[in-house]
């Protein structure tokens, strides 16, 4: 079972919610896919046991064979190669490792060479949460290949909580897709609402069932309430805008470890999500059966 | 000598484009005869790396000098590799032919 936590707007409390969920589930797996700025480790304090390099493939040109015909430049969708007629320039950060240049080179002058893109770290917390995160090297243009490697650590026997990058671009889509459920964390502000709408569009498009968590909740922000009511979107949890929560957080203490009430609410939240996933699975099987009949 | 100028249109009367990688046209002008070729810039629509792609085009057209408003880092490095002289700082208020004449005059002095 895989539950991703995404947001649209940054700073709404994805990591707080994701780490809190992982903390209240026995033997959970926490996967931080926000590889440009992973911070789940700050809250969960795992002991890292392994750090592996994750590579991407880059073209290397053999100038004894290259005749500067320009085929590689023509087939590169990402403008990563430039033909100077005496040298083929590679813009490594643009390269998506698709391999087209190597495949189409008429002179067989191109070989793909692995180059480190980032690190994949594995660890375990004091409470036995299995912890994984990715750390993208500075300057890399795309996080997707690293996110895929981090997501490969999903353990289908357990409950996996995935912390997504903010936004609604490729890296968020890659993180959230194929989840059994996605929690969208927002806040009671116009920015929070605007980006929540964008994030809802994405999860609907990739067919991931979702629910909303409002953090720093302010009941006087009516636009949020109106939008959610009009679109019949369920709010699964409201975390109050409370100085005590913020103070604890600034000392690295999760709200679930600071307030029994919030802890109970998170335990309730995970139970609700489990129920929803089960009913989705049943519906899907029923549909499949009807289809088969 | 061939001079490349970033331009907003396909003639010498068009205004200079301050943008390099995402200008509308490149005019490749022969400074001896003032004959020119206008090349529309595909980079205007490119998602990324438009600058180096534009540099590639200018290099392959055989230009030795580039007149433009501002050239980005990646494009600049590409042009320098091919030994192209970059003359920056032209504004979008002047016509291509005036920019050319100004450059040629300063060069003579």
C-alpha cells in the first residue's frame, strides 16, 4: 500500500504530514522523493546505513570516428548536443539519457557513459521506520530518473509513505503516479487554494484517489471552504494554526509527538485512508468482473 | 566579413532584437557588400537550450561577429569556442543597418 503526500504549493506541511503518518504506522516505510531538497530526515532522524550513487548515461564521442554529420543533433529532443563542426558540445544537464544519439549515429562514434546524477540513501529510525531518500546533484535539470530509483524501494508488503516534491511538474507526477492514495496538503491562504486546484487537476488526470489536509487551518478563509463544498471534496484532516505546533516543529518535534489529540487524529486519518483504498480495490475488482462477464 | 545581427524582422530596416536565443530573426550580413541572408530563429519556440542552438546556427553560417543585446552564459561559451566575437549592448531602439554602421565605424577608428 502506497500513500503519497503532495501539495502544489510549497511549505504547506507535506513533510510534517508525511513524517507524522509514518510515525503512527508500525513498521512503515518512508520514502522522500523531494530529491531537490529532501528534509524528511530532519524530522524522522534516521540512522543512514547505505549511500549509493545513482547514475545517468551521457553520450561520449569518439572523434576518430565522428564526421560531424549532425545526425545526433537532429535526433536530440532536448537540444543537449551542439555541432561546432570541429567538436560536438554536450550540455550534460539537458541530457535525458534517451540514447537516441547513440542509436542513430551512422559512424557508431557514440558510447553512453554513466555519470552520477545523485545519491540514494537508506536508513532506519529508532522506531523501526525504514527510511529512503534521494539527493539530486546540484545543477541537474531533471529529477525524474533519481525519483524512479528512490521509488523502487517501495515495499508492497508494508505501508509506504511517499513525500512528494512541491509543484505540479514532472517530478511531482512521477512521485504520485501509481500511488493507492494521495493526500494533498494545503493551507488556508489564496496561494494554498490556487495550487491545490492545480494539484487536484493532476491527481485526477493520473487517476490517483485523493483527499485534502488543511494545515495552518483558518476557518475565516471562506474561498477555500466554498471551493471544497462546491466541488464536493472531502477534507480528511484540519491541523490548527497553533503556535505550540510551530514551536515544537522548530525544535524538530512532529505534531503527533507533541499532542495526543493530533496523534489520535493521524491514527484516525490512516484508518480512513485504508478503508478508502480497500473500497477502491473492491470497486475495481467488481468493475473488472463485470467487464469479464 | 560575415556579421550576424539579432533582429525583430527580416530586413536591414528592422529593429535589433535585444534577445539572442529567442530573437525572431538572425540577419547574416556580408559587411563588404551589405548583402544579407535572413534566417528565422526556431529557438524562439524551443523549450530549452535555445541560446546554444542559436550559437550553433550562427557558427554554421560562418559569421565571425555577433551583434546583439544580451547573450546568455551557455551561448557565450559556445560562441567563444568557435572564436566568434560578441558585441553586446545594442538596444531594441535601433535599426539593424544603423547598428551595423555604428559597429563598422567604431571598428575603423
